């Protein structure tokens, strides 16, 4: 555990450091002033801070406020003071300190209070980790590890409102694996699951950090592209379509590699017929359907009332 001691007394710092390093096996750093303390706290993540109430350049409570406002994980602060006026302790505890130790301190008491503070820190870190996992579970599709449909739809609504407000472009891609049912029927559902996982991985690897990818349905995926016009979205869809068609997927528990293809529907805002996110979904879905009608393994985009496909349009009756 990493501890920062803030005290202008070299002797006090040495005594505290000796107890913490030898008795509690802590990694200890020191600061002798408020300015030095803030600098170190902004550069390093500490598990505990021992803070003197009175420093040469400021009061300890002022340092506390600045530390709490740093964009860092929470850490406990124990006040060290020789002050007898309880108003200082009251103010420190009200502003975020979790405990205090009076000077001259007793080693047994100091050790017990530091141990308690470090236990609190460990519990906080564990709770934060668990909350993060719960959050990820609530917004993530379990199989593909992309965002689930609910979160993707929420993200689409947020991005659409942003682009309308700031008058920036955005695009939407909806894609669907071709003949996915035949994969399940021929090789089994475990193979189908592997295809979905591999497809999701290819999507993650071939989009930008700012793009948002989610599992839209069974074998359907949605990609939201902020600040992207139609040309950029079509280019992204084509790059992904080609990458998927070139990739061989190993079927679990077999030596067989299979090839897959994917069809894409693309639309962009601003567009005369698009007023809200529902319009974007409707048009991208229609574009995807056109890709299926025209032979699959295509990218179809909507522009000025027409659906255009890449590669060349090839009309087939199968859907």
C-alpha cells in the first residue's frame, strides 16, 4: 500500500515512515509543504494520506479540499495534529478526513488507526471493482462483448441529439451475417456462437475508438459513427465487409475453417428524410434489406431518395 506523509517536521516524517515501512510494509513518500503535497498527489495514486493540520504555507484542511478535487480514486485522509481546539478537528472531519491522530502519537494507536484506514481503502477498491463489473454486465452483450441492444439504442439517441444540436454529421451502419441459419444447422450452435464472437472481434478491430458497436439482434450488428459523413461511413462498411469475407473462422472442436460474408445497410445525417433516430434505423434497415435482395455480401447506402449498392447491384429473388 502506498502512503503519503505530509508534515513540515523532518523528525515526525521519519518516525511515521519507520513505523509504516517496518510494521505495516507500506511504501511511503513524503511532502514537507502543501505545494509539494498537491504536486505529488496529482502525479501518484495513494492508498492513504497522513496530513499535518498546520503546514508552513497553508492549513491542512485547504490541502484536503484540493486533493479531493483531483481526478483520482478516493483515498482516506488521517489528520495529524497537536491542536487542542476541537474546531479544527471538526472542520477537517466535515471536509472529508476519516480519522485523526494527536501528537505526540502512540505507536500502537497509530498502527491501529492506519490499519483501519487501509482496510477501508481496500473495501472501497473492491466495491468499485464490483460496481464496474455490474455496469459492464448491464450494458454488454454476454456472447460478443459488444454493447447490448439497449445500450446501443441509448447511445444512438444521445449521438443523434448531439449531432442535431451542434450540426455535425453522423452515420449508422446495420449489418447482418449472410446465411447464418445454415451455419447453425450445418455445424451446430457452438459454431454459430464462435462465428458471432469472431465477427464482433473483427468489428472492434476495424472501427475507430469513438465509434460505438453493439449487437442489434441475433446475427445483426449496429455501428454508430459520430462526426462521419456518408462517404466515410460507406468506406468503413466496405472495409469491414471485405475483412469479414477474407477471414477464415475455425470451427470449435474440429479442423474445419469456414468463410462467412456480411451484408450492410448505411445511412447518414443530415438527410432530408431523417428527423430522428427512428428514421435512421428504418432507413439503415431498408438499406440492409436491399443488400440481401441484391445478392448479399454488399454495402447498400441511402442517398437522396435512392438505395445504391457496392459492389454492382445484382438483383436476386432470394431474401
